[in-house]
C-alpha cells in the first residue's frame, strides 16, 4: 500500500474524532443558514423616497405638519392652497385651516407603512380672533381643552411652526365661546412625549 493511501486511512479516524468533539460541545460540524424572515421594507418613522412621500407634491404653499409616530411628533411635508392676493389676516386663517385639514387627513400609504398616525379628527374649523382677542389669536370650533393630549400637541406644534403664528414658537388658541384664549408653547418635551406632556399655556387677554 502506498504512503498516500496510508495517510488517507489515518486521517479518517482523526476527522471522525473532531466531529464528535464538536458535537459534544454543542457545535454542529455543518452550518445551516437560518431564516429570520424578510427584512423590514421601511425604517419606522422614515420616509426615504421623496417621490412617494405624501401629499407634499400637490400644488400650493409648502408647509410642515406634525404627525404621530411611535410616541413622538414627527414633521412631514405638506402643502396648503392660499389664494393670490389674500390679505395677511385672511392668509393666516387660510393657512391655519389648511394645516388643520392636513392634520385631519388620513396619512398616505407610505406614511402608514412607516408608522405615522394622527389623532386630529375631521370636521374642525378655525377662524380669526374674537372682538377682545389679540390680533394673532385663532379660534377653533372645538375647545382646545376638549382635544386629546395628542391632538392638542399636533395642533400647537404645527401652528406655532407656521405662518399661522407669530414665529416665536407659540400660538394663541381659543374655543368657540367667549372664554379668553390661551397662549400655547410647543417644546422639545411636547414633541418627544405628546401623550404625557401637555403644551404649557397661559391665559391671554386684551387685543393688540
């Protein structure tokens, strides 16, 4: 018998012994691929494809609204229609109504897939200030106190970051009655925990 054949015969028990040791240690000698299921099609709260993002492609003034995703508020692109030549007062109310309508609209298929929702219900309207309100106040057809904490946070943060407010990170909102409106603040805490952190507010009286 040749030397090569002898080496092959000697190698057989050595390999068998190694396989036995591996099995004894809980390690399989042959690796079998594991199927963990398909990879997620989209990262949660991420809209990576601008061409399918949302209603942002519609004609109008580009704006941002805050939707719920997970336990936070996340800004998404939208647009609202404002007639050319509208006075500043009228324009502000039109923008506010457009933002309100966008918040109440069901998120797009891409947004739903990424985990976006809204707690703002349809049918709500917004108007300008009452006779004794500050000039930049907005009156809602539903009192802010009657909104859920999520819906109020969405409204406050969306309005305060738009042409509907004065640009100082706050917005003055009131209900349909004669009760004085309140100045609401959108803070980092409200954006990160809208369900447990109410927007801070203070009563505003007097016009101006």
